C-alpha cells in the first residue's frame, strides 16, 4: 500500500510540472522574439493547375482589347458621302476587304434615293457599292429614270436590284478576270416598280419601246459599261451597269431593244387531233404542191395520129 501511494504522489507531481512548462512555453511564443522566430519563410506551395476543359484558351484573352490602348476613332465621312447624304439614304461601310483582289474603299450600303420632290425610291435589296458608283446611280434615278417614267405613268418607287457587290469572276465563269462586282463598282438592274404597283421589266419585249429607248440612252451616257440582251448571252434578263475605267475613257453600250415576234411566227403548230394528214398539209401548203410531170412530145404525136385514123 505504501509503495502504491508513493507512485501516485510522483505521478501527480510530474503532471503539475508539465503543466507549468506548457504555460511558460505559451507565454514565450506570444512574445515578439517568438513571433520573429516562427516567421521564417516557408516553402512555396505548388501552383493550382486547372484541367484543360475548364481553362479558357489563349484566344479568349487575346480577344479582349488592351485597356491601355486608345479607343478607336471612327473615320470621318468622305467628300463623296457628304454629297450622297443630300440625295440618298445609306450606311457607311468603310473599306471592304475580300479574298484576292476583291474589296473596295469608301463603300456604302445604298438603301434608297430621295427624289427632288422628297419622295423616296427604295432599292430592294439594298446595294453594296463604292460611294462614287452609288452617287452615279442616285443621280441617274433622280435626273433621268424618274422623269422618264413620269411621262409614261405613275411615279417611280422601287428599283429591283439583282446583284451588287460579290467577289467573283466575270459572268461567274471560273478563272475569268475579276468582275466589277468584286470591286463594288457594278449593279444589275432587273426593272422598276411604280406607285400603282405596276412593274416594268427592262428586258421585257412587251414593255414600251420608247420608254426602254430613253432609259438605255441615259444609262449609256452615265455609266462606262451597259450590258443587256444581245450583249454576251449572260444579260438576257437584267441590265448590267458599272464604272469600269478604260483607256481613253472608252465606253461599252450593248443592249438590244427587242420587239415582240410578228403574229405569223407566233402561230401555233397543228394539234395532234389533226392527224398525219393535217401535219402533211401544214408541211406542204397548197401553193407548194408539185404539179404532174408534162407528157413527152412523142406521146402527143402518137395520140394525134390515132385520133385522125379514127375520124377517117
């Protein structure tokens, strides 16, 4: 019993000593010297690596503008655009850049033309053109086409735009020279629509020839190239207009003013109900049926002698 009691007393004394040592250590750690001792540089941790499916690509960062760079300043309108703004509705497009030699400077999207009486002529769809070409087209509609159409009926309201800027070869032929359409310097016009809803197709043979004659004359006077029916087989249903620059200011105007065929050529062929006889009659008119071959002279002499002997 005495030995057991002695062991308990020793254990209690040791626990008390340990408690006092821990308290002193905590006080020492809270002192400035202790804090400076524990502030020694620790080894840097490994950087966090994002999985590829969550990490944005470098193109995303490159797409953001540089915050230090100056803001882009819009280009001032050109002298051509200032003139065009007084007689047309358009949107400035700046410089068009296309593959190869395609493209154009100072391009606009021409949406409509304002006539002298302040009425508007819409382009459907809007045409993408160089500003000089758009300006020439607006002047042609204002000063030539609208007054000409007013002589024949209601006023002009719509221009039917078949094609304007398009990067392609001439007549859409592969490996051909670049078309003026690829330079935004050309437009293809099908016709016009009047205020009463009537449509005038410039290649329609049934349209008034005097009207088409006046429009052709004014177009050939204003544009460098005018191509229509009879030119090359590619402009039978529309009129091509452009401002191509040629040596010595040479112009090209090829547009035949065709007329309806005469009634004789418009007659229909015989129907199937007429049968083979009707077809043969149509193929061989009565005036063209061959006559019988004349009798030989010897046969005529023999016949006359026979008749004389009988009379005797």
